[in-house]
C-alpha cells in the first residue's frame, strides 16, 4: 500500500512564498519521477513541476523562475518551493508518484494566494 501525504498549503499574500512537501510511504518500487500538479474548478489538472529519478526537472512555463522542485530520495519526499506567488497560482496542488508499477496521487493541498 502506497500513501502520499502533502503538506504546506495555506493562505499567502501575493509575492509571498510557500513550501509544499510530499512524503511517500509504503511498498514503493522503482521510482520514475515525482511531481506536482494543480487544478482549479472547471480546469484540467496540469503539471506544475516534476523531477525524474535521474534528477531532470521540468516546469510549466507559468512557474519557471519562481518555483523549484527538489527531492530527498532517502526519504521518498519531494518538495516544491514556491516564490513570488501570484493569485493565478491559487489551486489544489496534488503530489504525484510515478513508478514502474503504477501512478499514485495525494489527496491534495489547497494553496490560496490573495490579499
């Protein structure tokens, strides 16, 4: 059984920062990548950032230069440092774990950027 637990979401003012964490536990084998997705009502879930087992990163154009994804392989934990937050960053953020066996999702954490 695999479980992903996100933390770090909350309310922040424009220009502020948040750091999201996602800890994976359980029977995890052969991780391909871990990443963060976000979704707002009426919109399709979109990739925000991902990091592969080899350390390669990929970011949505809208967050490049502001967000940084990192990982701690020993802890099976991925982080998303979000700086210079904008109101349009408001969304439910979901952690994703991609393995050779399956893909897993966290329950999500809400990030609200508002004055």
